[in-house]
C-alpha cells in the first residue's frame, strides 16, 4: 500500500449510490456494506442485465491475459468483416470506432502486452480469494472449483498456448498446466470431437453459472441492508446541498455522499462528464445453451484456435459462447453471429444438438473493452465520484478483487498499489 492519500478533504462515505447491478457494481456494494456504509444500487433494467448474465462464467486467473496480443492481428481484414469470424467489425464503423481499432491494433505488440500483463497479475492473484471472501459472507450459489481444458486439433497451437503460459509466468503469475492427449480431453469432456488430438489442462480454476450467481449476490447485498433498485436509469450526477444528487429518469433524485459508476460498457456516458477520457468500447460476445448430460462436459472447455468456449451450467445444460464484435452496446443481437457459433461448434462438439430447436437463451452482451486492456478503477475528476469498470474479457474473474481494492481506497484514502495502473484519469 502507498501512504499517499487519494483524496483531500473528502470524508469517509456514510451513504453511497452504486450505479449498475453487474458483477462490478454488486461486488462493490457488498464490500461497502461490509464496512458499514449504507448503499443504494441503481440499476436501469435488472440484476445482471448487462454482460454479467450470459457470459462463460470462467473464474480462470490462469488465462486472464490482455486482449491486445500480436495474434489478434493475424486475423486480417477479411476475417474481421466476416460475420461468422470470431472477431468482427461492422463494415461501416463510425470514425470513433475506426480510431479506437487503429489504436488498439497499434498496441498488439509484445512490449505492450508485457506491461499490461504486469498490471493484471496482482488482480489475477487476488481473484479467487476475493470470491472466497464473498462466499464466506454467505452466498446461496457457490463457485465450482476444478480444472479447465484447452482443446486443439493441431500440435502447433498447443505450443503457442505453452508459450503464452511461459509469458504469464515470466510476468510473475504461477499457472499449473499439463499437456494431455485427445483421449484424456475426452475423458473429461466426452462431447469433444475425435479430431481433437491435443489438450492443455489448467488446474486450480473455478466456474459459475453467472445468472443464478448474480441473483444470489444481489440477495446477499439486500440481506446486509443494501437496497437494489431496479428500473432506475441514472441520467446524470450533480453536486448540491448535502452531497451528490443522482438524477434518475422519471424518478426522484437519490442523494448520496459518494457515487460509484459501475455501468460496464455504458461507462463513458456517465463517467465522461467527470473527466474520464480513456477510450472504452463494447466488445460484444454471444452465447446460447443446449441440453447435454452433465457427464458429457464435466469441465469447461476452450477451443483457442476457434475462440469458442463451452461451460457446464449444471442441470443438464451446456453454454456455448464466443465472438468479439465491435458494435454499439445497444445494437440488437445479430443472428448471423449465433449461426457462426453454431457452425464453428458443430465439428468440435459433434454429439451435441446445436439446432435452433435445442438452443435456449440466445444472448448478446457487451464486454467493456478499454484501449490499454486495463480496468478503470478509482476516483473521477469530480470529488466524491468513483469509477469502476472496463474489465473487458475478465470482469467476472477480476471484478470482486477490484471491488475489494476500490472500497479499501474509498474508506482509507490510501491507493492500493494494485490500483495505481488502473487510475481512470490516466
Ligand atoms: C460472451 C461473453 C463471455 C464472457 N466470459 C467471461 C468469463 O468467462 N469470465 C470473465 O471473467 N468474464 C467474462 N466475460 C466478461 C464479463 O462478462 C464482463 O467483463 C463483466 O460482466 C462486466 O461487468 P460489469 O459489472 O462491469 O458490467 P455489466 O455486467 O454490463 O453491468 C453494467 C450494468 O449497468 C447498468 N446500467 C448501464 N447504464 C445505466 C444507467 N445509466 N443507469 C443505471 N444502470 C445502468 C446495465 O443495465 C448493467 O446491468 C464475458 C463476456 C461475454 C460477452
């Protein structure tokens, strides 16, 4: 911990409004309540209405690496304009998005990757312990410990994952990984195609079914005396007599000593007027679930080359997800992208019924992707306003850890070392 106070003249908050009921907002609320602070969570739609619902639920610090890596450039222009490709950009990207992607591409270099990874290591190291803390406080739905498996049809791709794991270790993070053959992959996940000849088992990870988990976290917030107000869309924040007034569309303003903005991919709308200039865009991902006996997928499986993930949800359902689509956050679901996941998934998971009749919960959600691959966590320029978001691909995994750190800063005025690189005003 650094001894330098992050705020001057601000008192410890007694009442905080948290905007957004995703993993980041609810974990922040939970920690504030733990410290005796009164909390109102303001959520425009519902608990986990954004990215925190249909995601893959992987709590896998062993794989939580920067998105901007040199391999992304290998996809090329043809692939990113193809709606079936794992990475896609609309042909008529607006100027802001075009600039964002150009700057993002410029960062897909190893020195940049190493710098970003160094800042992610402390978050990854804390990630599972932060879940332990939430669970110890009493949560109905628990995390499921176990390994995850990366599955490959070519040996060359195995080598590139091992190279990445070496880079993670060189950055200071321990990862316990073992190379296995295709037979071993199918022992753990019989749904995987016989074409898969190679695998890498990453040990000591966890998973959740995000929807039920998020409901149980919201229940824990309420049980501790917090209020979770759904249908409360925040329009703006203003300072007034006695604190900050949070203007809610069609409702009474909510007064609080301090406010935490945790609105995921919508963060720039509310945080921009408070001095947060770091570019953040929606990296949209898709998922659906199909029936599959629990014994057929006992562990989560990732196909790195195809960028497809499969998660056992329990209760005989399997979630399939993937894609990184740079489109506006509120744009409708693009059916061609679900079709793309289906056609990618069929040869890899031949025994699963991926037909339209079998599919449920077709979903699109927006990962909050920052240009430099790091979350935005800390004070905004306006006193009493805090920012918490931008975790990109890894908000489920890292959100509770950054929540704990942010609340530490809010209560003590001391900036935890792990938050220094995440300053939202950087
Ligand atoms: C397909 C897919 C798979 C993924 N898999 C994983 C994974 O396996 N592991 C992992 O760690 N991460 C994963 N992620 C990323 C993860 O889902 C996100 O990083 C994380 O959910 C972001 O959480 P958040 O709380 O910041 O945002 P969100 O969950 O999007 O929450 C923001 C909330 O703010 C609300 N809101 C917005 N504006 C307002 C307003 N003005 N007033 C009031 N409320 C507002 C929204 O309604 C929303 O509920 C995945 C994402 C996708 C799309």
